[in-house]
C-alpha cells in the first residue's frame, strides 16, 4: 500500500468553474492534502503498532472538502461516512482531534476512545456520532430532518428540548438541512431505500451524498448494484433532486454541491449527489486490494487521484507556483507531525469510565424521585385504555412527544375524520390522540420497522421524545440492528455527547387462542441482554400508567412491552392514578404474600400464578408472588427478600424454558443465595418450540395454571 501522497500528475480534463476566488481554491486544496497526510500518518502509526485500526479517506477528498464549503458548522446536521475526513476538517474538526481518535484517547471528542477512528462525531459541529454499521444512518437522518421541520412549527418543543439533559447541544436554525453520506455499498441496505421513500414522501430537507469508489471492500459495483449505477435506480423517486458528478474534480463538485444544497435549503425536498470517486488505498489496513484489483486498475485509480490532479490545476492556472505548493504542503506536514506527537502522549480513558454513559447520568428512573402516590379517580380503565390516557396526559405536558408507527393514527387522511370513528392502533392503544394533538404529532408510517426505530433515533438525537410503536413483537426483527447497534449504544459510544431516549411500545405475548406462530412470540430476554436499554413489562393497568410515564420522563431508551392478552382483561383494570403518577424501574410488586414458596414472575403469567396460588391455598399451601414489572433493571432486593423468607422459589415466565429470561434469575439465585435455599430453583416456562394456532396445542405449549400448581407441589416435596 502506498504511503506517499505524491503520485504521477495527471492531465486535468474537467471544465473550469468560475466564481471561486484564490483563497477558496487554496483552502480546498489544503484541506484535501491535510486529509491525505492524516491518512498517511495513521497508516504509519498502525504499522508501528501505535494505533489499532485505520481506514482512509483517500480518493474521496474532493467531494468531501467541497461539500464542507456549503454546510454550516454547528447549524446543519451531519450523518457522515467514515471516509468523510476532509468534510469534518472543513467543518472544524482539528487534526489533533482526528488523531486522538486513532490512539483512543480520553479527550477524543468523537467517543473518548470507545470507537474506532474515522467514526466521526462532534457535538459542537452537529456531527452525529456514527457506528460501524452500513446504512443505518440513512433512516436516522430522516428522523433528524423531521425534527428540523417539527421545530419550525413547534418552538415550544424546541424550548423544552433545550432545558432537558444535553440541551446545550439542541439547536435549530431557519434554513438548516441534514446531510447524510455513504459509500456505494451501503446503498444495497434496506434502510437506504426506506429512507428515500420516507424523505420523498415528506419532502424533507435531506441531502444524500453517495461516494461511489466502485467497491464495497472487494465487491465491485456491477455485483453490488443492478446496472452498476445507483443514479439509474433512484431516478424514479418523486421530488428527489439527482446529480451525478466526478467526485475527484473539486470544480465540478463545487457546481453540483452549490445547486444541491440550495435545493434543500429552499425546502423543495431531498436531493442526492452520486459522486464518482476513487479508492487508491485498500478498504482499510485489514484489507489488501492487491488480492482483487489488477495492476492496471490500480494504475488507473492513481491517474484519477484528486489531490495530485488539483495540485496540478493550481499550478497551471497560476493560483500557486510550485514553491508555494511545496511550502503549503510542508506547513501541513508539520501540522500533522505536531498533532501526532501530541496524540501519542495523550492520556487514555480511565478504566473506571467503562460503565459511564451506559445509561443517563442525569436522570435515574430507578430512584425514589419516581416513587409517586396514586390519586385514584374516575371509572376503572383497562390496560389498553390506560395506555391512551397516559400518552394523552404526557403529550399535553411535553410538546416534544411524537407518537407514530403503523396504524397508530386515527386516520392519515384527515378529511375522513369527520366521517369515520378512527383507527388509533390495531388494539386502539392510541385512539383519539391524533384528533386531540394533530397529525404532525400522531401519525402513521410506512410498514418498515427498521425505519420506524431509526427515525425515532434521529428525532431523539435532536432533542425530541418519540414514542414509537412496533405493532407486534413478532415483527420487530427487521429493526434489530437499529435497536442493538444504534439505539442502545448511542450514549455510550459517543461518551455522553449524544443520546436517544426513545420509547418503543411493543405488543407482545400469546394466550390469544388463535394467535399462532407470528402473533404470539415472546423473546424479552434478547432485549434485556442489550446494555443501555431499559425493558419493562407491566401486568396491570395501574402499572401501565406508572411505568409508561416513567419511561417517557426518563432519559434512556425504553422498550415498553404491553402484553396483548392483558389489554382488555377485567381483573387488571384500575382507576386513573393522576397525571403525575410514576413507578420506579427496578421496583417489583408483591402481588401476594406467602410463607411456603415464592413465585417470581411477570406479564401474563402473573394472573396465572394468582389463580394457582388461590387453588393451592385451599390445600393449605401459602405461596408468595412477586411481579418483577421491570426486567432490565430488575429488583434483586425483592428477589433476595422473598427467597430469604420462603427458601423455595419458582421462576415462571412465558418465554421458552431454555435460554429464557428466567434462566438469569434462577442462575443468580443459585449463585448468590444458595445458602438460603431448601430446594433447587425451579423454572416454569413455555416449551422449546413455537406457539401453535390451535388453542389446544397452545394450552400445552405455554405455561398454564396447572403447570404452576404442579411445580409448586413438586418443589415442596423436595
């Protein structure tokens, strides 16, 4: 792999663009050359084992640097590509800051040493911290652009966002746009197409730049993209302004970027620039392009090198002579050398910072401040009615709250509301909210779960409080990347500079007598396994009111699991507890006190445990029941107390027995409370299979009252 920037100069064959003064032309070249030299220095440091990873921006410098002339630092919002080094330098990121990321220093502004270098992030310049995942940024940028339009119409929401934690980084200015970029490979991801669909439908001020270097690591463009051109594929999107340019020619890039940015600032809709660039270095230092690129192809890339081409142009046009070019380059070389020297002696992150910013350091939803007294009044409501009532209260209090998902609105065609009752969700959990708060706060989305979650992340990053609905837990899996690699990790990976306190409402569970495989799934343990994500699952209407309000008011992402079977049960109804009723996360509820054995459970199994306990009591067996309510965090103190009281314990849950949520509880009891036990910890759960449509089969598969009662008797006989 080449280390030197200087390669054979090529003849400039692009047309000139007038209107660029000498200072701007020199600034463009200086930024391009600085970007390349930082790449070269990182490669050198990696080979000396002084940094741990390197991925270069070589060949992408021209389009990246020129775009930086038109984006407003700290005003526009940036979802960058890992090859956007020149853009970030143009916006204000310093050479030292880029190298602090390379060494993983404590003062690295992008992540504090938590992420690989070139994963740009800088709150001062609105550069939203990015992950390694390809394509996930597109739908988040859509959410950020939605926030731009929302704040224009809702200044109160902006004022509320500025008062929230990290509010100092919440801003909005007239004419701002959102920029999102990627390589050509990421356009194969579904989120790219989902984002275009949403951006064009809403005419968002969103600017896409696809930096096409012809390869996704080793996969060439003709294999990656049908027809070998993303421009051809996106041409039919309504309202999408499309431009294609030589991304190695700063003059051609200047004309295209100027026109495209203006299009977005004028609120005419989204735009996409397809920039043809080159990649003279391997994908990263973990890759070797010689294994799949021929010598002829690599030589052709060298001839298109944007740095050497622009250097030649500046000399030929008399803007700089050769000595001035050399002086500029020497100045940059010295700047890079000094920055590297400082970075190499920079302090690493302290070991005790590992758990910092996994969750919000400002708002603790497990604290006593969320312990509130219920002030019950009115007629009893079911769980599903309580969801709607709680959302209505919170939306009145906080204009940052937006409710969206598939079917959540009363009617997307507002003119129909005069003639129809309205949908309000397949379970009616959001019924009436659109009528009360308007279609810009309660709205339907396309049927695209990754997009729903990704858009919510983008909104939350901008300071809004999205409450998004995934209609059925069974269909959450397309959003798994957005949840696990983006939503959970945003605060930690940015070292607290960005956050995504989204509330995801998800209907979950079986016992539907006909739900079948795809409307009865559990699987909460998968999400409880995600650091940074709070997971709660109420079993009563009162708990819905308290926990949902806590979920909205806390500053962490929350998965709020609503059991479908419990939505309309008469036994778990509650009067309205008042608009300020909250319940701390990690605080279990003692459903029934007992002395012989403890059942630790949650969700729909709580009531089944109650029925089993009533039957057993008639036989002289007194069972204690603990409803966890909150799965991550969970109430270990309550678990320890009940085990210490009865010395026998059953963990009952609806998910499959093996690898299920109860396995963690049972293991920890055995690990830490072994001396308190008079018998082994027993689990009662679903069979290790799928939930069947035929009710007689479902009754056998899922844990029932009889299963719980039988397990209690067996354990008492031990």
